């Protein structure tokens, strides 16, 4: 499907998602946002790549211009991705996911290996805070930030959720990320990682470095996986400061594809 730029609302379950599709002539790329982010964060990457690709972005439930829902689970996000692909008539896209969206891309590719051309993951890794202590820490952190969350939402770094709902999304993500090694070991399509090197809000000491290091043994066991770049920015600023590195990783995969 190619043609004019399309923007609209897509009904899914009890909600509606704001979707944008450039309908460009090239490889379809579907961008998967961070847990509390919206599609605006991909503007620099899309500008770097230009009009030769078909860029599809969307806001997850209660993010950006999308509507609220009774279900903010990881499974709901997988259903949303399926709905977007089906509605836009996309077959075998390149998935580009940041943080939460990166983990989402792994699980989509694991479940539907014939429906993915490749993956670019931006600062997501198979590690996270787990157990009772981890859950308690996450809940306390979001309750502490409860007055800032509505402000963060206005800048695309929050969602129209309560502090407790934010926390539960984060808890589930940490549990799924920490259990991600077997999923990554099964990935059958090319996957490139663009990794930050700085710390992240809510993390202590060298936790981010330890989490990123969890990738090393997986890379050694699955030849489909590789690091495309390690950049100087941190987890929150990587799309703004290092969009060119993400664009290069996309070109690595689409370029390799065209020379097969």
C-alpha cells in the first residue's frame, strides 16, 4: 500500500490508537515507543532516514493522542501491534523499538517469526528489577513522582495513568525483560542493538551497565544478534541525541536485505 500520508484513529478492544503512516515506497518500518512515550520521539530518526521508507508510528493506550483503556498489559500491547499491522496492510515490517518497545519487538518476532523482516532495538536488554524488593522499589518511585507524572505526560514522557498504573506497567516490563534471554536466543531474524552508555532515571549506581552487560552472553550464542552502536547518551535522551545511530542500524538491515 503506497499513496498519501495517512493519520487516523484505530479502534482496538476498548480504546482507540492514534496512528500515522507515511505510505512511502520503501521498506515498511513500524516504530514501537518507550513505556510512557509517544510517537513524536521518532521524528529525528524518521527525518534521518527520509522518504525512501514507509514509516508507521502510533501512540499506545493512554499515551499521546490515543484513548485510555482498562488494560495496559504487555499482551494488550502485542494485540495493538497486530491491529496496526492488519489495519495498514503491512506484511513483514522492520520493527524499531525503544526500551519497552524493544522488548515488545523481541516477543513479537518470537511468536511470529515469519512476520518480521528484522529488528532494531534501542537501549533494551534482558535484565530488570524483579522480586518483592524490586516491585516495592518501583511502586515507591512512581508514588514519589505522582505529582510530576501529569507534567511528564505533556512532554510525551508520561501517560494518562495513575502513579500505581505506571508502576504496574513498569513492574511487568521488568519481569518480562529479566526473563528475555531465552526469547533473544530464539530470534531468527537479524536484530541490531543501539545501546546507550549513560544512567537512567530511577536506577542506582551501575545498574544500567549491569543490565546492558546481560546482552553479552546472548550475543555470543545467537549469530542473528549484533551490537550496531554504543553511544554516549543515556536511556532517556538516546533518540534525541543519537538518532543518527538508530538510522544507521536501520540502513544496515535494509541495506543487507537488498544485497541478498
